[in-house]
C-alpha cells in the first residue's frame, strides 16, 4: 500500500496566546467553528473546568 499525507497550513495574524485561548476553552468554539449553525437543534453540554485537559464538551 502506498503511504500518503494530506495537510493544510494557515497563518493567523494574531498572538499565539489569543488563538490558544479560543481553542482551549470549549465554550469559545461557537465563535469560530465552521460547524456552528449546521444543526439549529444542537444541544451542548459542558463539564469539568472551563478550559484545559479536563474540560469536556458533548
């Protein structure tokens, strides 16, 4: 079988800590996720801390 790799890169003109905050806090995902608005009946559940490795989103 032939191995292959698909990748994408983008440069964001913002400080890394600003971008990290938008990714690390799951509640911020509604601001940037392309999937927001696809399902108007979507229900979100958050648990654990607001951000970090133990944050949970369902």
